[in-house]
C-alpha cells in the first residue's frame, strides 16, 4: 500500500484535473515508481483512486510500453528494434543485449540490474542504433559502445550503493 502522503498528493492531482481519468497515466507512473513496477496491488490502488475498474487500468497498463506489469531490473533498456537500428551488425541490438547479459527479453539479470525490452522506434533514429535506459537515450551504438554503456551503468550502481 502506498504511503498516506503519496496517496493524498495523487488524490489532489486527480481532483485538480478537469477530467480525472486523464490522470491515469500519471497515476500509473507514480505507483510504478513506488513499487518498481505496476503490481497487481498498484492496479487496484490506481482503480480506487481514479474511480475506474481494475480491468480498465489493466487494459491501459498493457497498452503503454513504459508501464511494467512485471518486476524489472534497476536499469530498463528499451532497445530499438526498428528498421533503422538494424544497422547494428550481424545481430540485432536486442539480440546482442540479451546475449551479452544472458537474459531473455523481459527477464532481470541475476544481479537485479538489467531488463531488456524491445521497442519499435524510440524516436532517436538520427542517432541509430539507439537505446533508452530509464528514459535516457544513447546512440549511435556499436557492440563496443554497448559494452561500455553496460559497464558504466554497473559502475554508477556500485557508486550509488557505496554512497548509501
Ligand atoms: S528506428 Fe531506432 S530509433 Fe527509430
């Protein structure tokens, strides 16, 4: 269950909206940032807050690529699977990432750090091949640059953990 202050903040946001249902994506994102993904519990909470049915929330949640209905790693890599990004090499960017990280699409690496998800186009075609990692775009990528990026993200995580 989300903390009361968070619930009050979301309620205020919904009440301040002319059409409360328009807040559904924001509400799903807020709950996802709290739980790490849009859990079943979060779906029910979102439905209650928005006076919608859990099924309506579920339908919308599965429509949006950036709403995760399953647990994900700390870094969610949306790897572009669009035609421009197929310039990556002998294998696709998605295949390269999955092979390098030894995961299937949607799985979490054993260290809890990475999940790879394919996207049709991330709108970064002029920097293809490209990925989005937690909303930040990287490109143009080569296999070497992907390896460097993964290493950088591991280091960033390690530094964050050490600083706690
Ligand atoms: S096709 Fe890859 S970013 Fe557009």
